[in-house]
C-alpha cells in the first residue's frame, strides 16, 4: 500500500473517532506514527503537538505537520484532508439528526454520556505525552497536572498555560 494511501486511510479513521476534537485521538495517533510505524520520534511528535496547539486556528494542524514530516507537502495535504473531510461529512449528517431529536430522552442521555468519554480520551492523550518511551517522566506529569488544574480552576486563555508549560519545561527538562 502506498504511503499516501496509508496516511489517508489512517487519518480518515482518526477523523471519525475524534469526538471532542484532535486532543481526543492524540494517544492513538502517537501509538501509530511513533510506536508502531516509527515514522517520527516521540520528541518530534511532542514538538508538533505543541506547535499545533500554539498556532492560530484549529488544533487539527498537527495532522498536517505529521503528514509533512512523513511524506512532504503531499503528505500534509492528504493527512489534513483526511482528518477534516470525514468528520465534516459526519457532523453535517449528525446535526440534522440531532435537531430532530431535540427534547427526546435519547438526546439527553447521549449528551450526558459524551462528556466523560471526551474527558477520558483527552486524558489518554495527556498520558501519552507525559510518558515518553513508555516510562513516566515526573517533570512532564507535573506540567500536565498543573495545566489540567489551571484549566479547571481558572478562566485563563489556554495559550497562557501553553506558555507557562513551555517555560516550566525549559526549566525542568
């Protein structure tokens, strides 16, 4: 199978699983591109994640950065299209169904069930980023825990937390 086709199929699958946005599939993405396929290093992955979070616009930019690192400009285009396309089509279809279910018990149950699922998926991504090469790094755990606490306890813009995490990372690492 060609590299671009493999990237397209894999990122299309991730697109359909990314309930709650890109952070919800970071763990799975890391597992595939770093650990299973060894296309990029853990350090490259973390740097691309940080850049994708800091850049203006959607955090889906990490997909294009990974595609670019693996297969150049065609890889960036394929991974970004694969990450955005299927989810956009599914969201369009679900929005119609969601509107028709307004006021029904099924919609209320689905809404209550999605919140813990999304939180769990995002926490799994944080776990992956804080455990390079499968071994926990206490410094990364401190940064992750501090960031999670700040997100819950304050109304600070996440970019300030990203900057603080970068500063603490520079000091601790």
